[in-house]
């Protein structure tokens, strides 16, 4: 049961981080450059 709580916490933090990164990426001026940098 403890493992489920740990996994849920990690998933929550990961999702929050992903949302923040995507938000910054889409609202930053050099969008195509950042996209190319991430894809590489």
C-alpha cells in the first residue's frame, strides 16, 4: 500500500513538472528553436 502512495506522489510531481515545461516551451519566443533542441 505504501508503494502505491509513493508512485502516486511521484506521478503527481512528474505531471506538474511536465505541465510547467510545456507551458514555458509554448510561451517562450524562440519556439521552433526550443522544439528542435528538445527533439534532438
